[in-house]
C-alpha cells in the first residue's frame, strides 16, 4: 500500500515543462527572466516588492537585518511554530523572546503581546522587532498587533511562510507587517523545491536585500565587497518551477480546503476539534489540524496511522520548550503547551485522492 505523506509537493507536466524551458534557455545561474518574472508575480499578488531567495529562513534573516536587528537586541517571536523563526533571530546575534498563542487562531495572542511590550517598556528594554508567524495557513489578528507595535515604535515582521494565499480582513498574507516573508519549501502550499521570498513596501529595502543576498558585491568589474553579504538568491530554474506552481495555486488551495471539509464530515462524531478559523480569516487549508480531548487518544491515533504507513505529526512543540532555547525569556499562559500535547496534523496535500483521505479517516476513527 502506498505511503500517505503529510504534505507532498503537487507537481506535474506544467512544472516539468517550465523547468526544461528555463534549462534550454541557458539561464541556469541565480539570475534570469524566470527569476524576474516570479518576483513580479509574487509582488503583484502580495502588493509589495519581492526578492526571491534560497529559503524562507534566508528571507527571515534578511528581513530582521532590514529592520536593524543588532547583536544583543530582543525580538519577540511566536512560540508556537517551527524553529526557523527563532533561528533567524539568533543569526543576527539577537535574543528571541517568546509569546504564546491565542485560542481563536493559534497565532500570537495580541493581549499577551501587549502585556509583554508594556513590561519591556517599564524595564527600558523594548524589543527591536516583533516576529509574528501566520500558523498552519492562516494569518494572525494583525490589527491589534500592528496597533501595539506602532504604539511602542517596534517593527513588525510577518512570517507568512505557511500562509500564501490566505487573507486577513481581505488583505493578503505577506502584506500585513512592516516587512514579510514567504516560504516555498517542499511541504508548503506551493513549492520551488526550496526557496522563499522577502516582501517589502519600499523598493530601496528590496534592493538592499537583493544586494546582501548576492554576497554584497559592489558594481565593479572586479569583485569588490565593502561589507559582509550572503549567498541567498533563488536560482532561475527554481523560479521557473515557482511560476508554474503559482498559476496552479488557486486549484491547490481549493483541493486542500476540500480535504479539510472531508475530514470534518468523516470525523464529526469523534472526540476532537478542528483548528478554529475566525471570521476575519480566510485560510489556505495548508494543514488540517485537530485537537483531541484526551492526549492519550491523540497518541493512539498517531501510532495507528503510522502502523498502516500514514504520516501524521503532533502540532508544533513550543519554542520555549525546545532545548536550544532553554535560556530564552517567554511570556506564556499554557495555550501552546496544551495544543502541543493534544494536537495532531493530518495528511493534507493537494495530491491526495478522496480514497486516501477516507483511508486516513477510517484508521483514525478506528483508533479512537
């Protein structure tokens, strides 16, 4: 029986043709017409200037540098997410300070952020930035978050790695912070195999990121460098793949939402709840996530799925519980810890057939 993966890439003839056309054009290096066109298309979709990079993590690093995060600075970060968000803070020599989740959307809790910023102001140690992650395909509640960041003069960085195609109050993911990033890793809603994008309102900021991403090479006949740069640019070949994926993105989002609806129907009598989607959010269906009333049932379901070659995964382990960040400050109220103990991600890739989704449902329901 074929293994069912959590979120496999959805690629086919269109992507293959795009890569071969780019290959035959001779534009193999990280410059070329597909790279330029991909940046234009992503920029149009998010209403910003786009810089295509080698990964979402690279984009986060450059985004933090763009808002002047320096060694020793604090950066407030969503705790309920993948390590890349905090790793990028560490790349800058700064200190991640973790903030817990809101049960309405599982994203950073605006009220807790407000308290944390007030505490930091009283201690005369405001963070240089707040890095908010748009979790599992839906955006955080940005209006109150942006308001409190403006009140304290703190930059807002949007990590929309998981949320391309989602919206917050009709505004697209990637347009909601002072600067933002996307990811096109192989498990995301669309992929460039690996890759990411930095998004900025100001073309000067985008040009600066593009410059740093190409080893900070000065415009000279010889190799001239007056500061340290990085090898972070996306290749033209991967951008060609991204262009083909971007054309298919609406259909891939629609299929993931269909899969989520099928799970909701098939597991409606089970002792679990699905990730909430607030009325201000239109999510992209990236991963179907459920929370079990009993964590022992969650574990039993996960093991039953694995026994028949079906991949599932607990929800994110909060970063304030990760050994790599043992010494970090955290403003938490137990929300993310409970979600981690009780929650599970189910296979959600747009390549899944109805029969495969039904196989997951039967196996999960049988283990409850």
